[in-house]
C-alpha cells in the first residue's frame, strides 16, 4: 500500500537537529564503552570473550549511528502533520508508518518545549496532551508552533463550549 503523505512538512533545519542529536548519542555511547573497556584494561581482564563483547558493542554502536545518520534525509520526508477543522493529525515513521488522528475534544492541554539544539535552529516542539497519551511535533518554527498552539486551543475551547 502506498501510504498517503500529509500536507505539512517540518522545516528542513530539523535535519540539523537530528544530525547533532545523533552525534551526541554516538559520543555518549562511545564514551561509555571506552570507560568500561578502560576499567577492564585496568584490571587486565580485557581479553578473550570480553574483547569480543567490546568489539561487538562498538560495532553495533557504529552501525546504528551510520544507519540513523545516513537515513536522516529519507526519514525527514515521513514526519508530517496537519490541522483540520475537527482534529490534528500526526504522521511519523519511515519503516513502520503511522497516522494518528487526535480530535480537539480529546485534547487536555498543549505545551511547547525547546532544547538546546532546537533553540539554536530557532525551532520548537509542540506537545499535545490527551487523557491517554502525548503527541508531539518536534521541529516547528517558533512562529508556527505558537500559531498552531493558539488555533488548537481556540478550537478546543469551542469544542468544550458547544459540546461537539
């Protein structure tokens, strides 16, 4: 089945955020592995099975990083959203794709967040809370995130007011 793509793409600068996040994750994983390997070297136990385990660990970390890093451009095409008169729709996933419809009547509140990488790219994350779970759109421009937040809250208030 050819999955339909929603209308609104996220800003291209979100790819830079994903790249930086991927590099930081790799750095942390490599540092963790280096510290553990250093401890084993200190106690002269990094041989045989432990050496193989360390090699497999570093190999898996590098493979995951490379796949994640190289697929950023492809993955970007499948993270989209849309605001309709009755609901907000989230689309995500590039291997296992999903579309989630959240009616305005189910929304409890909305948050905006901005980590250091998003802030540097002048982007923001919009988090929509329902009774069951949270849904987020990471990487919206600040103006767009605030506009969507205001529009959705207005529609939520109208829904509450008229019981639709």
